[in-house]
C-alpha cells in the first residue's frame, strides 16, 4: 500500500506525559491553565495509576493533554528521542493576559519572543514539563469549558504542535515527510518546521537537531508519546498496513475505550500513536458529568474495589477564580 492510499493525518489527537502528584497536576491544568478534566480513568497497562485527560468542553481530539501521574516518580530529563515541548494555541491578543496570570499564580515565564513568525511564551508545569502558548487566530475546533477559571476570549484553543529532539535528524526528517506525509514549510538553523492538516485542526511539528545532547529519560515532567488523529477504524487499519509495509514495527490495535490506538517509533526514538477520533468521551459519561468519577472499561470493572484502594483521592481546589 502506498502513502497515496492512506488517509492524511489531520492533526494531533493527544499528547501524553508523565507526572508525579496527581492532585498538583489537576490543580495546575484545570485551575491555572483552565482545561477541563474530561476523563479520570486508569492507565490500562498499569492499573495502579490514574490516566487523567484534559481538554476543551467535550475533550475533542486536538485539545487533549493526558497524564500518567505516579506520586513517587523521579524527575525525568528532556533530551534526544523525545517530544521536548508541547505548544498550545491561544488568541493572538491574549499573551499579555497569560503572562500576567501565570506570574500572579507563581508560574515563572521562562521566555517570550517569536519563532517561525509566531509570538509565544514558554513555561513549565509543577513537574518541569515544558509548555508553550502560541498566538493564533485559529479556534474553530474550540468549545470553551463552561466552568473554566479563564474567560473564553483568553482560553487555550487546543494544540499548536510539538517539538521533537532528534539525534538522527535527517532520518527523522525523511520519516516525517516521506512516511507520515507531513509538509515541510520552513527551516531556520537547526530546526525544520513541518505541518500536517489545515486550518484550526492543523498541527505544527518542529524537528530540532540535538546531536550532542544525551538521550532523554522518560519520567515525571516528560512526554511519553504523541498521538496523531485519524477518523476511524478503517483509516487506522490502512495506516497499520502501510507502516508495516514500510518496515516500521507497529503494534496491534489497542482498545482504549474512548479511541483505538496503534503505536510505533520514528527513527529518532520518539513514540508515536495513531488514534481514532471515535467513539469519544461521552460513551460512559454525559457532557455534564465528564471527569467527575473514576471510569473503568468493562474488562476492569470486576477489579474496581482493588483499583480504587490504590489510587489517591482527587479533589479539585479553586486556586484561581474566574476572570
């Protein structure tokens, strides 16, 4: 199967990272950044830790940052073979608001400026995960969380993109372009900017050459994987066949209850996923109830009592009133 016979990747589905304290994680992403906790479940491969999903009102693909929080996790290290920066879109006129808000809530803004003609500011979360807010005029996929502590006109609009640190720079660049079908749109020094999709759903992928940098260590404060969107099972099947035909080691389909997933690594070691848009997060909770209760897939329900006994209680604390 050739690349022409697979559906194009329209953008990012979600980014998954590791954290330590789940309570601090919940407070930061919901009360500081104003993202909605749309699902609290567990890591289906390690039932002893939460899997927390943050996004817009309904947790649409393209707005989802998710976490595996292990309370005893050591701090990880950003480096080669990782997605080292996760970027969100915000309204172009809101960067001043965000700089003031983050500072007032004790979050240090590490940098501001422009890159590839976009205004931005960077900061880290409580575990050191590097984040960025990028000025953008695109917000079509965004539906604000109704109870967010951030007003809709300043709220995060979903992902702008991710930055990948590559020691095998040319191999990774060819993979993004020739295999994944991403478009190379700009180059600047040791960076190449790729894009997939169009309009508000599009994602930017910056590839950075880091030949002398040690490999990253996945733990708290680092990205575990980047998931790319695909509409449904048929398109995902085509991608799996296509990738295997290109010599990529790709996993069988995994049922994640709210989407289905396949996993593989690009040549530089970054873990990628291709996830289906459907069935979505309202399969087991109403729009109004999203994120309020621990939800388990049917195959884990018989173990609910044991699982709940191992997880810390999560209570959201209002640290930043609505503005």
